[in-house]
């Protein structure tokens, strides 16, 4: 749920990049953080688990304007993708307003994508949340690789909320800002 800081005249939203291990969550966040206006962003913080890291930063996008006279501040998180880090994922999902579900488009990663999608639904349900009530974007990542599913096939598998879909190659940054902008708009629209 969005947090309002009246003293700072800001409304705070939490966005979580979710998806299986190695789908490209960290690559997305690092790309965005590198290119956001330095005056408008916080430090990129890395919370280390044993092998994987949860990344976090916040920023004030100037282009999205105000919400009822409040500036919007977005807090961006990734989760560890590997299955045994579910406790960390649950923690990161607390108070979430928007989700970018990053899909690894490779045929060989089918099971991992579906498992992660189901795990997202499960973890939200444990918190009394529901994906269809949040701002959601499905990012079809790794579109540059050879053996990949069509967007239509992946959409059927992991887009039960009929959310906007963005094709991406996070490695080069293609689609990365479009994804972020779309989820920010979705989150603002849902919170109104
Ligand atoms: N070819 C290709 N590789 C990618 C793309 N996005 C990420 N990768 C690579 O996939 C690997 C895992 O990415 P990472 O961001 O660490 O995944 P995470 O586990 O979801 O955080 C890294 O070697 C990235 O360079 C992409 O769009 N295309
Ligand atoms: Mg990562």
C-alpha cells in the first residue's frame, strides 16, 4: 500500500522485480540505476544473502508528475530468484504496490518461469494480497536469444492478470525503461 509522507509532500510506492533465477532482474535494475538522473535517485543498496543479492534503490521520477499534489517516489527492489530463498522473497513483497514479472524467454527455462509465477501468487496470497489488484507489467526478457518462445505463448502462461507486456533485452537496455515507466503508471492508476 502506498505510504504518504506529508512532511516531504511525497507518496511512496514499492515496486518489486520478480522472476526466476537468472531471468535478468539485476540487469534491469542496474541499467535503470545507472541512467536515472543522479539528483533524483538514492544509492543502489545490495542486501547480501549467501549467494544471491537483493537490490534496492529509490528515485523520484520527474516526468510522471504529481498525485494529488504529492511528488511520487518509487522504491525499486529485486528478489533472489532461486527457490530456496522464499523467506527473503516474502519479506521483499511486504507492502508491494507494483510487480514487474521478468520472464526468461528461453524454451529451456519454461518450468522455472512458471514455478516463479505460481510462487508469486502463493506469496501474495499468504499476505492477503492479490496480483490482480496491483500494478503489474510482464517483461518478456532475453528476446535477443535464439531458442525462445513466442510472446503470445508466454503471455498465456504467465499473464493471468491481462497486464501490459513489454519485450526486452535487459543486457542492452532495450525495453528496460519502457517496462519501468509502464509499471509506474499502472501503480499510480491502481492507487487512485
Ligand atoms: N542474452 C541476454 N542475456 C541477458 C539478458 N538479460 C540478462 N542477461 C544475462 O543473464 C544472466 C543473469 O542475469 P541477472 O540479471 O543476474 O539475473 P537475475 O538472477 O534475475 O538477477 C546474466 O549473465 C545477464 O548478463 C538479455 O536480455 N539477453
Ligand atoms: Mg539477481
